[in-house]
C-alpha cells in the first residue's frame, strides 16, 4: 500500500503537485481501514506528525 501511495504522489509530482512527508503520512493514515483506527490514533499520539521530516 505504501508503494502505491508513493507511486501516485510521484506521478502527481510530475504534473507539478508536490506533497510534503507530512501530507503523505496523513494520507496513508487516513486510507487505512476502520479496524486500524486505534493503531492510527496510537501512531499519531506517539509521534508528533507536525515535526515529521
């Protein structure tokens, strides 16, 4: 799944739309199924995603 997201963002980059690491991480976390909700919340709380570089 991560590879598909990176491929998509790279293709969009070719069209002039760039994504920061923060945007990519948020999109990946949002795309996970609802069964992953508690894990996503744990990841978001454990790491300050605004400082992700």
